[in-house]
């Protein structure tokens, strides 16, 4: 009896496990989708996602300069290679770590509008039909930064999970799996 009382007292003093915060750096074009992915992950785990969104190249430069990012979701597959060359991350395996590919669609809406401007800026605009509607051919990827805690890898795994991919697809992205 006494041992069980001591065990309960020790457990009570320890309290619940502290929630961890994961620092996400992500392309601005993923903000809506990854905000919802983060909310779902936070509800499931109790961990917090602290996100910073912006141009992938600028975020990559911040990470190169020592920013405390733990997960990096980007819109240019050259960025993880640069971080890998700097030994900041292992870099993604394109097949395993590609999170989304923008859906090629002729329907209207914000995603196509983004696709039009992003494709033009990257020189990848293509025409799908005689109406000359450009679509995006960009790949979005994901990498976990070296030295990040296990919670960062768990968040990356959640993004890659069927639940995370479903949220991304609801924003007009096609699964990268």
C-alpha cells in the first residue's frame, strides 16, 4: 500500500508532460494550408507550432545564418540542397519528402491565381488549353533541420500523414506521395 501511495505522489509531482513548441519556417504560399495542418497537430498532441511564413529563399538564408527553425517547408527544391551542403539539414529525399505538388487545374480561385504569378516568376508557366491558362509546376518540399528535437520530426511526419495530406489537398494541393 505504501509503495503505491509513494508512486501516486511521485506521479502527481511530475504532472502532465510539458508541451513542446516546434518552430516551422514555411513558404508563404503554404500559409493557409499549413496553419490548418498545425492546428490539427496541436489538437492531437498538445504541442504548439510557432510558424514563420515568407519567401522560401529569404527563410533559407535565415536558416543558413543560424535562425532557430526546426522544420522548413519550401517552394523551391534547390533550398534543401543548399542547406544540406551547409550541413544544416540532411536534405529531403525528393520521393519521400515531397509534401505537395500544386494541382494543375483550370478552375478559378486563389490557388490558380497564385499559380499564375508564381509560375511566371519561376519561368515555369505552361498552357493547358487554348484559353492560355498557366498552371504551376512547382514542387513543395519539407526538411527537418539538424539538431531539431524529436517533436519536429513528429510534426514533419504528421504533415506527410494521410491526415496532413488531406488538409493540404483541401487547399488545392495534390499529394506528393
